[in-house]
């Protein structure tokens, strides 16, 4: 079970207080009527579903009842950060790869 | 391939069973194949078997990163049924059930298919209305089913708690008598042995790390054993389908989640059918070995970890203890998770893609085991003819754009 830090309550709570609500940072098309069926399907149904770093929304159902985002590794289940809606993640697959490279170079030198 | 029989068993007993032929070869990959199937689980192996047997395409390799049948094939709760609500789904699963009936004879391998019936319990008036609707739909599609009341359920499962004073009393059930269970490992091994006998190469410990395309068409796969050329590549990789799709820049309407199951210590025969409950989320059967085989739920979040949360197990076991108070002191032996590829409409994707020669068979989610032979059979047709088998046609990936979803969530008594 995850222990998740709610960025609004500023407390670590158990997973059962939260609901998972899927991939984050998916933007609703501004003018749905003007886009193709494929583009609409892409918005509604298609997901990146990565094996690794995933940005996702959680809902603090039994707490402040607000949505927030989390950056979590779907392999190790490590939660790297949680952040408020509207904010951007500081940890991404790119920063993780860059950190790993730096660590590796440190070992070599 | 040497045929298995009572006589061969006797013959080999004379040499202490030390001279059995290996069930399949372990070949090195050739330079090129007509078809490469990525994923050596039940569905992938069944696809290879039917490609060779029905369509005569034998220049085929099954490439598996671990060992055959080591993923979700080894991790499910082995239930086989076809009582789905919608025409498209019920026809597909019933096609599979038909193949199950003769599968042991067809493969010359005992898959221990046991038609011991499946109960889907109802606990509320709405449950019972849904059950009646589903059973009626099943019967119109030629699938056997009856609606039982509490006494009817009690007659089939005398140990069930039929008290009307519990939180979710058993008001009745749907009963599909032709449903049942099968031995999951044997299914993978039987298909593997059958495919191998037609000359299909089963390549284990070989991970596909990239799908290579040229001008919008597949030319092969890059693997940990080097490049292997192929005219067609078929991904049958369940939870890892999104990872495979990302190799060619595609996305799928799929999210991968851990689904858990667990077994108890072996006990004497007590439950001779399969009991499922959608509403309280429990399903349980007893294996021939005597252990209770229990399916828990999926975790709510995406994960590739092949393990799940403890609270999910606790939830299922509390439901089972209420339905079967006598199980409350049975100890659980092992628990595990499999990564299931859940689709928005709880139905599979059996489809071509925008890339020529690249096919996907995925999205079976939490209920793919029952479909193993049928899935392989229709997918082999799709691969051989470059055109969907009539039963597979509704399961094209296009349905997410056309809106023709086949919504089997809940409707099918799917317990997730």
C-alpha cells in the first residue's frame, strides 16, 4: 500500500484515502466539434501507459477532496513527488535518466 | 512428436520415465520468419499452433523474454465461461468454449478442462435484474444459463452462507453449467508442444527490445539475441502491450494494472464448482490439488510490478469469509500479481495497426484465460489472411474512434 503525501493537506496518508484517476496533463481539445474522430478517441481512450515514470492524478477522497498530481514509477512503485494541479512535475523520465548518467560519470571519475 | 497415451505411459514406466522425449525443441532463432509472435503465453502459443495447424504457416517463431507460460498464463484463476452480455463478446468467448471441449484430444495433452459450472451471485435486486437480463441474452445466443434463487444456489453449494441477515445476502445467481476450470500451465505447454510439432520455433529467454520498420512496414524485431527478420509481427504481450506499441510510436487504449490471486493450503474436497460475486468482489474454486484458488481485484493504479496491495487481498478475503464462514480459518499459502492490460470497455483488441504487418492481440484485461484457444484461433486467421476473422472483426482498434464499444464492464459478471 502506498503512503501518499497530499500537497494540499501537507500530510502523508494511506492509499485507501485516495482514488486514482489516471494519467495527468491530458488536455481537453478546445473545440471538440472541429476535430476528427481519431483525435477525439485519442483524447478519451488512448494512454501512454509507460513502464517507468508516470505522471498521474490522484483524488484525496477521504481527505481534502481535491485532485493533485503525482510522479510515480510504475515499476518500482516509488512516488518521486506529488504536486498541486496546475504545477509541472520536477521529476520526469528525462531528469531521472540525466541523474543516472551523472551518478554513473561520478563513479567513473 | 511422440504421441502421449496410456500405452506410452506404461512403456516408459519400464524405463523409470527417464527416456521421455522433450516436449519441444529449444532452437536458435533463424534469420527470418514469415510471422514472429512476441509473447509466449497461452494466447501467443495458441496463435502459433492454429497458424500452423489451420493455415499451414509454419515458418513461425514465438519469442518470449522469460519462459513459456510464465506471465499471466501462470497467474490467473483458470476460470472458463462464456456468459457475456453482448452478442460480439459472447460469440467470441463461446467459440473459445467450444474449442476447450476437445482441446485435450486435439493437443494430445491433458489440459484438465473440467466443466464444473460457474455461479455468478447476485446480492441486490438490481444484481438479480442484471442477471436475468444477461441469462436471457445468453440463451438467445445459444449459451446455456439459468437464473437461480437462494435455495437453488444452496443446492449447488451447500456450504454457502444463505442467511438473509448478512450485509450482502445471496439472493440468487446465474448458473452456466458448461463453464468450468482448466489447468493453466498445461494449456500453455500443450499449445507449445503442438506448435513445436509443426515446426514452430519457440525461443525463450529472448526479449524483444525494438520493432524495426521501414517505410511504414514491419521488417523484423531487435532482440537480446540479435535482429530477427519477419514479414509480420504479432504482439501478444498482455500487460506489456503499451511498451511494445511505444516502440513504434503508437499508443493503445490500454492501462496496465496488477491483478492479484492467491491460493490456500490444500484441504479436502469441499467446493466442486466456481463461485463468483461481482458485487462483493470474490471468486473462489478448489483445485484438484485441494487448494482454494481465490481471485482478488486489480489495484486502482497503473503498475508493472507483478504484485499488488494488501488491502485488495483483505477486501476479497473478507467477502469470502462472509459467504463461506467455514473458510475463515483456512490459511493462505501464496499470493501473487499479474500485470493485466485493461481496456476501457473490458473487451480485447484483436487488430491490425496503422503499420503494415504489425498486429496486436491484447486488452484481455482480467479475463483472458478463458479465451486462450478462441483468441489464438481467430488471431491466427487474422494474421494469415490480413483480414479479421468474422468473430474478431468487432474487436478492431477502430472501435474507439467509431464509438462501437462493446461494454462488458459489470454486464458480463466480470468482477473488476
